[in-house]
C-alpha cells in the first residue's frame, strides 16, 4: 500500500476534517457563483466522501468531525457572503404590490449610495415606471433601522423629475443616518395602499459589524441542514454496505433436483 495513503489513514482523525474543510470551501465557492442552493447538498456530500475515502468510519468521530467541518466552513462562507454584500452597489428591480401581495405592474428601480461603510449622508434613488394612473403625491419612503424605528419621508420632501407622456419619474432623497443597518421600501395610496417589498441598505457599519449580524442567521440554520443531509447520507451508505455484505455471505441457492 502506498505509504502516503497509509499515513492519511493512520491520521484520519485530523486529516479527514482538514481535507473536508478545504474541499467544502471550494464547493461553497462553486455554489455561490453558480446555483447557491447547491450548497445544501455539496458541503455535506463533500464531507461524507472525504470521510469515507480517508476511512473515518466510526459514528462518533463522524459526528464530531462533521460538526467541526460545518462550523469552520460556515465561518468562512459567511465572511465571503458578507464581502459580496458589503462591497456591492446593487440596484434592485421590484414592483408595487397590493394588499394581497399581487404585483400591480408599476415597477421600481431602487438603489442607495453609498451602500455600505461609515458615512453621514446617503442618497436614495428611485426610477418609477407606473402601470396606469399613479398618485405620486401620496408616495412615502420608509427607512427602517434593524431593531430601531422607521423614518417616513413624504413625496414633498423628495427631489423628483417627471418624464412627460408616461408619468415616469426619477426621484432622489438625501439624508443623514446614524450608525446601524437599514432597509427601506416605498408605499403609495392609489385607490388602495400599495407597497414595495423591503429593500436592503444602507449598511452604515463596519465590515465586521455586518459579519456579526449575518453570522447567527446563517450559522444555526445551515449547520442543522448540513448535519441532517450528512447523516441521511451516512445511514443510506451504511444500509447499502450492509446489504452488500449480506448478499456476499448468503450461500448460492441450489435448484430443486429430482430424485432418481
């Protein structure tokens, strides 16, 4: 047997989790930049096969080893997600919804600058394309701090430019905000109250403050999902292995022979 493989087998209590962490982080990167939902399967699957091929078979070692792997991977993955969010300058495309949550056809392009980082002044930008009549005078901007209060800004307090012919408007509003994490949305009364979904930003905080905010949300949920998927794989693998051993141990069946 190759001495390198034997060394891995002899030290698999340490080597298996380390390899699983490395491969799981690479798998997470693949999921983040392709189909993010794949992370629910990729990380547990990579951990399972890494433990299997390094011959880490004992259930207790798999339990503790997988838990360590998932915690470390999530610390790294949440840091990557925080970096993507924190350094982005997103423009969100959304619609006004009625009280039943149905789209009205009136679309909004919304953004805020700067999106993140410590600052005293933030400018909210809205490009609204209404579907039919639209009562701009009843438009409100609602800025909510996470765990704090809502600041409501009326249409009269905003700066706006109307484009003739289709009632499209370009609206801006600049304000100072204290330290914290914020979200915002628009509401309008137009033969009923319509509102946009909540939109993230701005993040008037340091990178580490945003990381600390996101970590608990992701850590508990993802750890539970990873462990569940991992142990489903373990028990399915054990069942298949036991079935194969049982089949190999069964003597070949002899056909019924006629007595002479």
